[in-house]
C-alpha cells in the first residue's frame, strides 16, 4: 500500500524561495509507485496544499491532515525541505513529535542546536582531528568594543549571523574599519552574531546520512568560487562558483574526513541527511569545521544531489531511503 508523504516547503524567512526550488526537485524525484506526495506550503499566515486542479486545502493543525472532497488525508511521513525557520530550527520537528508524525530530518533538539553555529562548534570541538577557528559570539552590539575584539582576534575575520542560513548577512573583514558595518549587517539578519578568524585553505562540503541504521558519507565536493568567499550570491548565482565532485583528495585525506564527519554526525545526534562544510588548512591540511546544515538544498544543481549521483545512486533511490529510514526510526 502506498504511503502518504507530506513534502513540507516554504518557511518564514527569505530562504523560502530556495525551499520551493528544492521541493520541486524532491517532488519530481519521489517514486510515485510507492508514495502519494502532497506538497504542503507553509508561511506565517497559511499552511496549505494545492491540488492539481487548483483547489486549496488548509492543513488541520490538530493532526496535520487535509480534507479533499470530504476525504480526510493523513500522512505517514513528512519530508521536510524548509531552509531556515520553522523547518531547520526545530520548531516544526517539535510539533511533529507532539502529534506523532515521523519526519526525514534531525529531531527538534539537534535542529535547534545546529542552527546555532557557535553551539555546534562547541559540541564537536573535542572530536579528534576536528579543529574550529578562534571566535567570539555577540548577543548584542555592546558585548565587546572594537578594541576588545582587536585584542582577542586577528584579521581577516568572517562576520555572520549565528543562527541563520544560506550565508545571508555574512561578510569578510580585511581591515578593522570594516568591522562595525559588518557586525550591523549580521545583526540585521539575526539576534546573535559570530565573529571568526579566517582559515586559509581549500573549502569543501560533504553529505552524511543514515541507511539501515549505518552512517554513510557521500563523495566530497570542493567549492571553488570567483568571489572572496562562499556567500549567498556565490551559492545561488550561476557561473560564480565551481563545485568539483568528487573532490581531488588523496585516499588518506578522504578517509580522514569521513571519520571526522561521521563522529560529528553521531555527536550531534543527527538523523536523515545533513551537510558539513569544512576547510582543509593550507600547508598542514588540518580539518577546520565551518558549520552543519541539517536541511541541505535539493534544487537541480545542489550539492547533495551531485554527491548522490557521484556515489552511483539515483536521487530517487536516495530520497526513498530517507523516507524509509524515518518510518522505522
């Protein structure tokens, strides 16, 4: 018997556009022989499903069901593809836990913690072989004076919202007179700001997921951008970034990265697919953790689908595995 899958997209932030692109690709690649797929679009005002004939059905939030032509449709699993709030920060997961609906992503606690870059770094910092850049977390602009920051950190610096996604509000500071504007820009996107020392090296990202209870690592992607760093424009503008999958790394480097990211996945109690961004420092190839993304983009040219194909899997098979894993765990 086919399972009813709620493909949940949209969200409350500017990343909703990215979410809708991701959802279109996931919907296209879910096996309709196994699943009845209902795309549910969430925004601050409405949670709706729109049928093929244009009929709009509101979600009953008591049990996350819909009513189509007097037939109640309940769901076996939610495939969450919302970047940012409420799908990536644990809010939606907490609601689904309350009503007993399985979902494909990390649980509420892990989602909330990993949305906070500073907390994520603290939780994984003791893992053997994993390094984190020296940083300062700001809860308000008045926490530190510019002079105190100069005494604590050295240039260049990355300034970013501590609990945002898609690199919106992120800046690289090469001169101290750029610091104030960069902090203001980051605070415009969130209530906390993370200031990190820049690590010189090659930037990479890798997908990790669970299959039949075992943690699996996808082929690694190297990020090469013509911009100074991998910001929102670099991620979503054609021709700005080259993504090399699989990355040109030695077997030893690949194995080392695999062990580190598996431990991070386990330490953070992840479920479903996640993506970890990291840098291999120039000269000594030390692994530096950047951040973890628990709802990675899934648009046509997104990194996870590239890595899935490089691993010899079909995207359809991969998404199906995520659903089946959610249904049994």
